[in-house]
């Protein structure tokens, strides 16, 4: 149990396990996207650390872009998904690999899939750091998944609580 300014964080996934999983996922992505017109789309802000590590391991050609949506208010997942800034990436007739930090209710990923299809993406695939064991409101197929986690509020390695704890090199459960 780590204590950060009177907030307890219990480490559940080490830096070493994360880096090993990043290598495994990148290897699979490399095998699947040889000779394809790939757009890697990082969902800000939570996936930036994960995405950065993944793309450094890729040996396929890709264009990197970002999209920012909001779906959380404190520790609760919100019902409304909002696009935070204009999206100007051309995904028409391209394979899109969406890199996201967490798959919980499925609302965000479902929103992104519909949004990218409306932009004529050829194929949309999801790569998530963690899949939270919760009832999914919207199910989407996750092709690349790092870890399954229990229904607890997690932070670290890009995951935050009110914009804090993103820089932790591991993933931990935020205590009360």
C-alpha cells in the first residue's frame, strides 16, 4: 500500500508487468498491420502513456492522431460522452487502431466507433490497457487487451483521479 498525501494507493499491476504486456501487444499489432494504411488514434488524456509505449515498439507505418472525449465526473462514469475538441484527422478508407486506457461501461468506445464510422473509417480496432469487470452498457469487440481488473477505481500509468496520479509507473487501486 503506497500513501500519497493521505491518499492510499494499493499497487495491483507493476511497471514490469505493464512493460511486458506492452511488448506482447505491440508484437501482435505489428503482425496484424503489415502493409496497411494505419491511423493510431490515442484517446486523451488517459491513454497517452500507454500509447507512447506502444508506438515506440511498432515497426509498421502509421499516422498518429489524438481525440479527446469526456465521460467521467469524479469517480463516476457519466452517461453523456462529449467530444472535447474538433477532430480533423482523415480516417476515410483507413484502418484505425484506437488506443484507450480503460474499457468499463463501453459508452466511450461505442461512441468512438460510431463517430469513426461516420468519418468513413475502413476498419476500427480497439487496444485497451485495462478491461474493468463491470456490466457493459455498450459492448464493443476489444482485439488487444492488456489486463482485466476488478470493479475498483484505478490510477497510474496514465489513469487519473481528478487529473492526479497519471505519472505513477504502475497501476493501483485508489483507496478511500
